[in-house]
């Protein structure tokens, strides 16, 4: 088990794949931090605009997931690194 696990993503339309990543991260680490990509980054990298799931809405969705015990921390992520 790792002390700290970091996962990052867009988390637009939370689905089973996102759930699998978060569950695995929680199983592998004592502490989990999620990097949530900015709207600008999504538009640049994925080449599309998030019409109805802007950053703040995606952040709130992850906050609901936090009620289930993960992630421990959430960060804004603006680049690939």
C-alpha cells in the first residue's frame, strides 16, 4: 500500500470508469488526492468545450463522492504533469 496516491482527470459525466479509478486509488493508498482538470485544459487537450459540466459543477460532483470516503483531497489541475 502506498502512503499517498494521486489521480487526475476531467471527471465529466462521472461513470463506472471513474468509479473504478477512485476505488483502486483508495485500495492502493492511505491518502488519495484527485486533480480535477480546468475547463481551459479540457478545451485545449480534448479539443471540446464542456457545455454543461464546467469545472465548478465537476468539483461539486467529486465533493459528493467524498462523502463516500474518497478522495481525501481535491486539486485543480491545469497541465499534463
